[in-house]
């Protein structure tokens, strides 16, 4: 099973770019350093804490702006609301993701076996990221200059779905397979928001992480699924680099071969398909994607865009044959021929 490289919701390359554009703001260098320590520990297998055997329960901790995981107990499954709204939001959003997986996809938590939904808030001082480390979710508070917060519904859905992918297709975290890995998390993070808020495909913004930036930043979100490359453009962080067509595929070595950058291509294919179908994304489009990544007829860990596209067509043909033409058009529209 291929494990995800511990990076985070915000790509390391973007953090590095922001650090260079904002020399006086040390929080981005500190975030990168903390992320590198996490990655080194994960690669060395030096897990320093153990979590209880799962019963699909929510367990929210606080790191108290330190970096020890999981931290101190803040609110567990049977506890009442506490004074800290970040804790309460994390608790609620973890529960919504659990319900989304169970009710829509018949999956018992992240691993399908009732894994507890463990989350740590207030990680680090002005930590500008959120991440899944193969055991739990973790959220920083942001620097309050560029990043506002990370306990957002679609961010939590995004990070938790990295765990689902890890326990199913295990998409390798580099190149096109890594971009698919990132795209899956965007798709199901946004899908969670749509399901929880009962938003039909024509009513949602299709933005990934709206609210993540401070109001002064010229940016709607970290990514746009319908219009990759347009989410932000600000002197403090640069311009959204995502391509919207396979002909513009990033082929460099940065970002693990463009795992966050190139995820815009399959993201747009999904959004285009869901919008063409209409109604609720969780009725047709999301089940096709879920079966193709997590079901019995799924891709393997090395899948590229073309392989995944072909798998979605195969599954759609079996599940919703009336929508195959729209699916093929969506893939062809981003330059992935099926």
C-alpha cells in the first residue's frame, strides 16, 4: 500500500514561494521546517504515539500551538461542546465526513473498518497547513496575514480522503498518479461540502478551500475545479499555476512532479461531468469516481490520467449508462482521450 508523502493541503512549493515573497514572515519557513520533520519521521517509521483501536469515533485533540501529536484531549465522541469553536467545528466536520462515507458510499470510516476519526487542532505556532499522516488529521491556525484558518469543511474532507485513497487504490504520490491522488481529495472534499449543505451542482462554487485566505488576499480559494489556474493572483503568494488541459501538463520535478499543480486537469473533468449530469454530485458523478478509486473495479497505485479516465468510463457504463457520453466529453474536453 503506497503511503502519501506528508506534505499538506498547501503545497510545499507554494509555501516556499510565499516565504521568498514575504521575507519578514517567518511562519512559512517554520511551516516548511515542521513539514520536513514530519516527512522524515514518517519515512523513518518513527511513530511516537499510539491511538486506540477504532470504533468510528471522533477524537479531537489540541496541540496548544506545540507540535507534539496527538496533543491533549479536547472533545471526544460523547462529549458536549466546548468553549473553543475550532475544536467544535473540527468535531462537527469530522462527523459529517464519517456520515458522508457511510451514507453515500457504505464505507465505515477512513479504512473501511471503523478507524477512529482523530484530529488535532492548534498545531504549531502560526502553522500554515493541514495534513494527514496515515494516522490522523492535523490543522494549523494559519498566520492570520495570508492564511486565515484550516478547519474548513472541504479541507477536512480533502485530508481525510487521502486516508481513504491510502487504504484503497494507494495512488503513488508522484507524477500523474500523485495528481490523481490530490484530485480525489479535492473531488471528495468539495463533494462533502455539497452533500452537507445540500448544494446541487449549479449552486456550488466548485472552489477548494474558500475562506482559507485572509480578506486582504486576492484569492477566492486554493484551487478552482471549474476554472483551474484562476483561484488566486496576489503579490504575496503569486498566481495559481494549475493547468486546465493536458496539453499544458507540468512536467518538472517540483511538487513531486506536479501532484498539486496537475490535479486541476482531472478536477475539471469531474466538475464538467457532474455539471453536465445535473442535480446532486453524490447521485452519479461521485459514485463513479468512488468506484474507480476505491471500489472492487478500481485502478491500481500507478494509474495515470488516461488509465483512470478509462476506468471511470467502464464503471459509468455499468452503473449509469445514460451518462457515458457526458463523461467521455468531459475527459476529452481536458485533453484526456477516452
